[in-house]
């Protein structure tokens, strides 16, 4: 027998069994994960830090000053547990690189000293 939506959810052979399966599935979804599942998840998932946007930008700027590539900055941010998208990292990093280039062009920043700084802090 069909219901008004032309589905077999409530009528016909096996209706009771289908209803029981749906109820069991709903109970499974609502239940808490087991202790073993929690441990496995916590080992894989990084611990995220709750920080303000200005603190995250400050850290990205510092890492951009110390390293050359987007990948270096992105990896370091993820290791430290910041929740920052790649687009945000790219935007802040490109602004910082533009500021560094401007300072070098104006003679306010010594390029050799910057290279020494990067070598010292890249370890």
C-alpha cells in the first residue's frame, strides 16, 4: 500500500522492520562516540587554538618575515594549531612581502641583514 507521497515508508510488507531500522539509525547518530573512537580522533586531529584575528595575522607576518614560501608559512601555522584558511595566509603574507620590498627599495631594510635573520630563524 502506498501513502500519499507514493512511498512505502508506512505501509506494505516490512513496514515495521523499516521503521525499526530508521529508529535504530537515528539512535546511533545521536549517541556519543565510544572512548576508543574519541582517542583515535584526538590523535589525528590537531588541537586548535582560540585566537583573535589580529594575533593570527601577527603570527603570519612574523613567519612571512622568517621564511620564503607560502607552504612554509602554512605548515607552521597548522602545526601551531591556528585555524586560518589558505586565502587568509596568502593575503597577509603578500601584504607583508610588499612591505618588505618597499622597505628594501627605500633603503630602510638591509637585504643582507634580512637573509641573515632568515637563516638564523629558519632552523
